[in-house]
C-alpha cells in the first residue's frame, strides 16, 4: 500500500505522485540466444580439454591397463617418472631447444615488428604476408622444406636445425603480437626523445622497449609453449637426440605405461599456466593503456 504521508508544505496528492514515479526494478529476462551460446561454448571447451582431463585422470591409474573404471589410485607413475633417465633427458633437451628458439625469435620478431611499424617502404604488405607463411604452413611441409635446405648446405640434423625450425614458426607469432602493441604506442614520444638529444639506441632502450616489454614477455611465453608441443616439424629435423614429443611418439608404437600420462599431465598443466599468464599480461597491459589514455583525456 502506497504511503501517503506528506512532508510539510506538500499535499497528499503530490506525495502520491512522487511515490508512483519511483523507479521500479525490472526483471531481467533470460535470453535464449545467450543460453544456447553458453552451452555451445561449454561443449567446445569440453571437446578441446576432454583428452587432457582423461590423460590427467589415467595418470593416477593403479594398473597399466588404460580402461574405465580404474583399478585404484596411485602416485607410482609420477615416482617412476623421476627415475626415467631417457624421458628426463628428452624433456631437458626440449626445454633447451625451446629456450634457444624463443631467444632467437624474440630478437628477430622484435626487429621485424619495428621495421613493419616504423619504416615505410614499398611492398610492406607483401613482406608481411611472406613472414606469416611459416606460421600457417603445415608442420610437416615446413619440416620437409627445412630438411631439404639443411641437407643442401650440409648442416647435420640436431640441435641447430631444431632451433632454426622452431624459430621459423615462432618468429611470426611474436612479430604480430609486438606489431599490435606498437600500433597503440604514440610515435611522437619516440620523436620527442630523439629531439631532446637521445639517439635511436637510447630511445629504443629507454622509451620503446619499456612500452612493449609486457607484450614481449607474453609472446615469449606463448612461443615457449608452442615449441615444447611441436612434433610434426621436429620429427624431420631431429638428430640422435629426440625432443620429448618425438620420444613419446616412439613409445606409442610399442605400448606405454601411465608414466607417459604423468609427464604429459605435467606439461599440459605447465602449458596452460604459461598461456593463461601470457593472456593475463596482455589484458593487464591493455587495461593500463586505456586508463592512461583516459587520464590524459580528462587532463
């Protein structure tokens, strides 16, 4: 029942009018399209991550038979993993290749990104499309092509060829991430630095690099994850020492124990952590940039 009590100097009719015009809370209707979209999104993510979840579950299986229901839970395979010298050696070799490839790709990707964004020349779009070819080309095609080139110049397969091959498809990824960050930077800041007497190297070190370091670090994390997971191209470029994915692929031909599930559970968790960290860094950098632009606009 509407309260008709009026304040001094206010008639009951006026009070009723004020009460009738109070804002009412509207009930939000659930949109069917939104529900269907969420269900579809959950199905897609379930399809993508179901193998990883199944691998993690069977890594605790009490027997070597990969069937459901499992015969008890155990940490035996994680303990045996720590004593498998061959698998640990393959893991360390993969890490060494990935770190080297990321370093090479970070330098090359940064140089290409600066050229594409700061230098104006004819044929820039053609060069941009050419640099993207290793990223979109199938790993097998890229691996065979590089193998032919290395055989022609008489470079033996091994660590050097793997680093070169992994760098070939990681570099475009880093270049595109850094390009997007450089597009949002105001080039007048670099011009002001050089007008004040700083050379190009000092301007790059004190102005450009601090502005893109978050994006560079995120690109390195993504590149490291891609290098650790690569198998199609690595299969053609390895020498006597295999990477972890190639080593496990060799085990699959003769059967394997849940120890393989354990190692890939750890790698999967580590990869998802790196990807999540890289995305978080990129989002945080974008929010910080928007806040800075908003503060400049208000001032």
